[in-house]
C-alpha cells in the first residue's frame, strides 16, 4: 500500500501515469491482477509488464481516507 500512497502524493506534484512492475511468474501475475493491475498490451505470457493507472490508485487511496478502518488493498 505504501507504493500506491507514494504514487498518489507524487501525482499531486507531477504528471504520473501509474505504477508498473514486471511479474515474476503466473502466481504473481494472478495476484497482481486480483488487486487491479492489468497486463500491458503485447506483453508475453511469462513475466509480463503490468500496470495500475493513477486513477485506480487515487480511488484506492481516497477510499482508504474515507474509511480508515477498511482493510488495505495489499
């Protein structure tokens, strides 16, 4: 969750698209998809580049601020 919070606050100062990562295996790909990451277009099935856009991150962070007792995303 700290990564998402940092991206959210950087967005306040600079134009940011989102958070990108490279998945290590099918299990991590499934996990990241379950929390909202999408596989980038034209990526191979093994070790895909995955993205979460800043609008999704903003919704997550602002939802946490509205409900501080909610379970964190990850």
